């Protein structure tokens, strides 16, 4: 009988210790792993992303680097070709062009518009003031959200946005299909910066995180 009483007392003691430790453990976990809903509330704010993406990506200093990227090579193939379509002013269209980044699962449509904010609602936007894969003289420049609006699924984000740019590695390839021809680029570097600081045939960019104008800027060379 005495043994049973002592066992019961020990069990009650263990339960008491467990109940005392449990709140401390929960508090510690909440500090280390923030509540997901609180994080998502910011991640799904596409207007906040636009505040970062719509800021100029070039400065006067960096723009001068694009004046002569091919070292005055006299070759008709290097001359800029006229666009075969008119970039819309107030609407968003696609010419059927696509972009693929196999290493992070991106496979999506490229959208054309002079209104970047509208185009970014659809996915990947090409800057119409810069180049296209069949033209030379300037880099091709494209941007996309990392998260977008709250209604988007994670599966859609991974395929159509630049959500996984933090996982990109130099050496990865980017494929652009333009006018039914595939152009391949190899990523040279991925920078966390506010503006473009070097020349590349293809420049892609997106947000790093909220609350800062810093962006992921990807530099890729034609191969």
C-alpha cells in the first residue's frame, strides 16, 4: 500500500513539473518560429511588393555601362531589331513568349505592358524600355513578385513568380522562348542590392523581403 502511495505521489509530481515546463516551451517556440499567419499577412501584400519593385532598377551611373556592351563589334546581327509588335499603354498582353528556370521550377508566360504595376499582377513582366532576346545593345530586363496576392496558391507562385530566387545558384540556366525560338542564358551571379551594378545579357529581379528596397538581382549571359 505504501509503495502505491509513493508511486502516485511521484506521478503527480511529474505531472506538476510537466505543466510548469509546458508554457515555457510554448513561449520559446513562438519566439523561434513566429506565428505563420502573422508572416503571411505581410507576404501576401502585393501592393507592398510593388513599392519595392517599381522603384528604378538603374541609375545614371549603371545605365552608361549599356552603351557599348559588345565592344564596337561591326556585325549586322548585333544591331537592334525593331519590335514586331506595339507594347500596349493601358493594357497587359502576351505575345506567347515564355520563361523557364528549371532549377527552381519556374515555367511561365512573359507579359508586355508599359504599366509595370498592372503587368506584375499577371506574373513576369518585361521592361519595354530594354531589349528582347532577338535584339542587342541593351540587356533584357524582367521582374516578378515573390509572393503576389493572397488568393494565389503556393504551387502557382512557385511556377509563375520569382518566389524561389533565394535558392538560385550561379551556373543555372534560364530559357526564354521568343518568336518560337529558344534562347538560353547561364546565370553568372545573384546579387542582393538596391540597383543594377553590372552588365548582363539578361537581368531578372524581385524582392528580397518586405520593409527594405533591397532586391535580388540575377545576372545571366547568353550561351
